[in-house]
């Protein structure tokens, strides 16, 4: 008799179903994970950006730059392309298509600098664009520089390096 009254109480609670019925209902309506397809899209987009970078580097080498200079020119070109595509609104479309694949390459860094600058340009050149430009990328730059100093000191104390 106790079971029947608790079932009746659950149904009177507004949901009209028992805990087991509700659990089954929730499992049927729960969104399915899209981790597999999202990972594949990110892999393909990141790979495409990296292939573009390799192509650009090969072109610079073909035009007579040595390996180090070609690498530097490639990085500069990719940062420029990332910022330009952000400015034209294309990088957002690429990010929607490729997800995290657009964050990892150097073009993602350019996007993280350019996007806040564009978003806050209406607040003026100093308090908007200049102040907000490094909101996302600033902590990355600070942590990267700090880590490089610490690693350099450790290597220096170990007697490794010049």
C-alpha cells in the first residue's frame, strides 16, 4: 500500500510520472554528444591551416629565403592572414565550421588579438581598440614570456646553452 501511495504522490507532484519514468524520459530527450564529428572537423581544419602554412613556407624557400627566414616570413604571413580574415568576418565562419581547429595554429592567436579590437572599436582608439586588443591574448603572452624566462634561468643554472 505504501508503494502505491508514493507512486500516486509522484504523479501528483506535477510531473505525472514516477522517478523511473522521468529518468527514461530524460535519457530519450538528452542531446547526444557530438565529440567525434567535432574532433574530426577540428583535425581537418587545423590540418588545412597547417598545410597552407607549409605551402607558404615552401614558396618562400622557393623564392630564395633560407629555412629560418622562410619560417619567419611564414609566421608573419599567417598572422597577417588570420587578422585580415578576422577583419573581413571570414575567420568566424571558419571557426564555426572547424571549431577548435582554428584555435591551435598561429592564425588563432591573430584572431584572438584582432577580434576584441574590432568588437570594441566603437569605444574609441585608446579605450576601445587599444585597451581591449590583448584581453584574450595578453595572459597567453605574459605566461609564455614568464615561462621562457624561468626555463632560460633553469637551463643557465644547469650549464646548458651558450
